[in-house]
C-alpha cells in the first residue's frame, strides 16, 4: 500500500483552497519584505497546485514531492493544510498583518509590492484610508505611482466598497437621480418620492428606495442590462441598477401616497414613537405626507430628523421645527488644501472657484510640517503662502482669503509649530493624523491638551473615522465637547463624504453646551468645495441651523470670531 500524505480521519481541503493558501502566504511575505526566493517558490506552488487534476488528499507524499516546484518544506505545509485546514507559517504572517491590509491584498489589481509602499510611507492599513489618500492625491508623491495607477486603484476600491452592502450617501445620490429619470419615463404623472434611509440622508444607506403612487407595473420597467429585477410582487420589489446599486420600489394608490411615504421614510424607532404618541389617530388614506403631521398637530418634520425619537419629542413639545441649514446660508468655505501641500489646485484657483460659487471668503488650511506624507508646510513655505494670500486679497477684494493651517496634534497633544509661527495664522484647525490606535484615555487626554492650546480655534475631524472602513477612535466625547465649550473652540463637521465627522448624533449635545460648529469641505480639489453639501445634510440631521454654524457668518464676522480667543482668552 502506498504511503498517503495524511491519515484517513483528516480535514480535507480541495486543491484550489490549498493553492490559494500558498498565494496568500507569498503576498503576505512580499508585503513584509521577506526572502524573495521563498516568495517565488510559493507562487510556483500556487500555479502548480491550482491546475492539478488529482486531489492532493488522494496522493502519496512521494507523488506530491514529484510535482514541479514542490519540495520538502512545501510538502510539509500541504500536509498541515490537509490535516487541520491551517498552515502555521501562514497563520503567523496573518497575525503580523493588520486586518485591513489583508483585506486590501484580496482586492484584485492591488499588488503587495505597492501596498508595502503605502503601508510604510503613508501608514495606510485599510481600504477606506487608501481611498481617502487617493482623494488627497497622496499616492502621486510616492515612487512608482502615477496618475493612471491612482485612478485605476480608485475604481477598484470604489467597486470593492460598494460590494460590501453599504454605500456612501455621495455614491448612491447620482445613481438615485438616474433611477428617478428612468422611473419618470414610465410614470410621467404619478407621484414618486425617495423614501427610506437615502431620503433621510443617512451617511451610509444600503438601498435606493422609491415610493411610486401607482398600482400599475409596466412589463418593460426592468431591463436586465440597466435595471434588473431581483424579487418582489405588486406591493414592493427589489432590483439592481447598473449591476451595482440595490433599489427598493414600493407601489401604492395615489390617494394613500402621503400615508405610505410617511411609513416608508422614518426609521423604525421614529415611526414606532410617533404611533405610540398619537395612538388612536388615523393616518391612513392620506394623499400628502404633510397631512399626517397636521393630523398630529405638528409642523412638517423634514426626513433628516426622522431617525430615533429625539427630535419628534422635542418638536411635539415646542410645536416648532429647528431652523436647519440651507445651501444659501453658507458664506465661506474653511479647511481647504492647495498645491502648497497635498491639494490638486493652486491657491488662486481655489479662491476663484469659491468666489464663483457665490462665497465671500475662503479659509486656506494646508497641512503642517509633521504631515510629511502630505508635503506639510515648513516655516519658510508658511511665510511664502501668506505673502501670496496678501497679494490675492489686495487683488480680489472684497472676496477674502483667511490664513489658516491644519496643524497636526502630536502624540503628546502639543501642536506642530511653535507659538511664533502659530500666531501668524488667522485660525488654526487642530487635527490628528498619526498614531490613531491610542486607547480611550490616551486619545482623550491628547485632544483635551490640544483643545486647551491658546492657538486652537477649530477641532478638525475629531473622531478620525473613515466611513465604511475605519471606525472612530475611542474618545470620551462628552469631555471633549465640554472642553470646547469652555475654551471657545469650534468643532468641525468635516464634509468629506468619507468622514462626515463630527458624527451628527453629537450635534445636539454640542449645541446644548453652546459649542459652535463648522461645515468644512476639507477640499483637496476644486470639486471638493462642493462636498460642503454632504456636510450640510449631516448637519441638518443633528438639527444644526445657520446661527450656530460659523461659516454662515459674513467675512467680517468670521474675522472677528477668529480673533476672539486670542484677545479675550476664550
């Protein structure tokens, strides 16, 4: 009887699974800069094993050793996989590698050699961090990365993140517009409205949801190439738009459109709290959603406020809806990057675009010197930029450019420049960009120290989150908000659709404590200025209005606010 590689009572893996294990090991070893000869041998094993017709579990050790590129060490690893489903060396490298980097290795087209570069040079360890770095053009600073590579990686990453079941609002919004245009071809007269989480401007909805005031469903509504039917009946259907975007369609009679829209728009907690509070009142058969609120004796509650019961209870008592931000309220765009650091447009170009948008001012805040990966400004570059700002202000008046900086908060909570340099800025945005893995105590203490620095005027993207990829780092947010109130420091609502940080759930507490907020684009390009609208949506969800949003101030009033802390100690 021939010697089998494994005994009869083993956990069998098929050839493809075993081959993939060697490919993963090769990739991980290359990511860690290990021995090139071993890496090549594991890749050869992958090529041999994945094409092998006979199951490895049925082969003797001698037969396996006779395969091209399979030596004793690799045969031993095959035996481990067949016996236990694991390979000791592979498990060791998995433990050595951040989970997000392993995730990146699994995305087709992102090779370990280049991933090693971004890991070591930019400290990127997750898909979301990489996508955000691409948006800031950081890859272009690295050797071996060109514009085409960056664009190719962006497409691959976007597709990968979309496939995980949640979407950034900014990604779904244009698809939702396209779906509406498609539906209008079939329902030119019927009422149609967004519903569900996308109607509430959720930061990461799962679906595009529409309610259609018709009980007719044309046979040609779905097209397998553009709009593919998945499941459902005459009341509701699920479909896929352009092969990527999940769509929910609900149908009802026109005369009950308002009642159904109310039910399909608020989240479960809101609708449940509403039904409990107004138990006994009938809201059925209403054509317009406003009628639902009138029957309850309430003003119309915008969809953004229909998550949870907080705003419902508040509005029910006060009989008024908080004034919410509108696009026309914005007077300035603060937190903008230029080619002085990692922006794609010059200072003049950013200023001209902001003026074209009807804004009164621009707050430039390139990165400070510690952000070497983003070409942070050395002291001489700070002075050169400020001289250019003075010249542009003289030329572009009454439009105004404010001199700012996004100053790195260092590990101990101190700021990146000395007092003399910090004093040259109109405002300082203090932000964390490094060492994001502190525990709650360390991270909170670090930010508290930065907030109390006399030069800090704005706390930038306070929790460090990147939506769908990097959670907020642990912080005692109540303490930070209280400290900002005490020190007169504003908190940023970073409008980049990957951030939307401060999270909207914290806005009511900030307003209660008297903290001013800012909707800042964190723009790294001309188009990035438009991201303020995503920040506006998030701000509205938290009940923010223009009187508490600093970039709704006029240029003169914003200038006065910038000087307030220095002159008064607050």
